[in-house]
């Protein structure tokens, strides 16, 4: 081996050693159970992400999950540290409780989960494929079916509660089951605070998606996906307070203007704007929108 090749090998080893090597990417597992539902029954859809705890400390922006013929009834998340073959592993789990919103086939996803390591600013995304659930029509004049469905729903709720209580361990962890409003507020603030290589357009898209999902959930708009004009039309049909409709229209307009005006917002303006949306979701009226 020539002297030049030996020197090159040594340099590469130094650059790619323990301090220069990239952290392992998170590994993802997802699934839904059960895969058949009748009216009144519920399914649990889980997404678990796992990575070596000593190599990175990832944070995740969990998006609004596209749903067809299914309705989100509750959402939770937990984080724990595991030991496997002498190595510590961090595990983040997201859990969605779903119920039928029609018959035929219910579809979950597809969607992507964005992640970031604040210490190294390393970021990426994990793709989650679409999952289908068979939605069965209940037989006519079979009241016992509904009673059985109620018992199964109660059992699923008990399983969900037990799952979320597992976070109470010696290793520090975080977990919560929160209302859709609190969940939307937490996500909007998390997206607005993310730094690194995230483009402002991506942040605005994430904030817009969370705001739209909250409006659809809060006002009971039964559509798989709806654009801002459709949401505003639905609110006007419900004869809501004119100031409330005006506030929603102004916020949607400000999101659209920030995304397509070609003049990026400063970090401070983006944070103030996201807090305006947070105040509205918290039940406060925004006076004097700029």
C-alpha cells in the first residue's frame, strides 16, 4: 500500500470516527387494530419510532393524519427509554383512537413524520404507508350487536388508558392525552419553534394544516379534507357569530399571504402570528388584526 493511500485511510478514519459519524436514523413501526369495525366500535392506530438514546435526542412534528370514512376521537403520545442487549433505546409512540364515519373501507394516511435533532440540527422524515380498515354495516334488528360493540369500545378505551399509564417509570418520560384544542396549540408552537434547515414555507404549511384540522374537528365539518373557502362556507351556513367568522377569514388570509407574497416573515413575526392562531383556538377573540 502506498504512503499516500495510508495517509488517506488515516484521515478518513479520523473524520468518520465516533465524533464525526452520523447518528442512526429513527426506525418506524405502525399498525391498526382491529382491522374490521362495526358502527359504535373503535380502532387503535399506533406509530412507534425507536432510535439509540446515546446517539441522538430527536424531536418529532406529528402531522394531522389524513382520514377517509374514519373519525378521530382521541389522540395520545408517550416516550420511554428501553434497554436492549446492553444498549439504551429511546421510543416515541403516537396513538390515535378512531371510529367509523361511514361504511365500506376506512383509510388512514399515507403521511410523513418530520424529525429533528436540536443538538446537531440533523433532520429528516419518516414515511408512513396507508392502512385500510373494513367498515361493516350492522345487521338489522340485531340489538345485541350494539351491546357487544359497546363492550368492545369500553375494552379498547381501557387498553388505551393502560397503554398511556405505562409512561410512569423510573426513566424520565413524557406522555399526555389532551383535547384536540390543546393538541393543536402544542403542535403549532412546536412547528413555529423548529429551527435548522426547515424552510418557512414548510412551517407555514404545517401551521395551516393544524389550524384547518382544528376548525374541521371543532365545528364538526364532516369531510376528509377541506380547503379554506369550503371551511368558511360551512361556518357561514352554521350562522356563527360574524366576528368569529371574520377572525377565521383573517387568519386564513394571513397564512395565504405569508406563503405566497414572496416576502418571508421574520422569526419574531412568525412566532407572533402563530400565537394569534393559538389565542383563537384557546377561545379568545383577536382584536385589531394587522
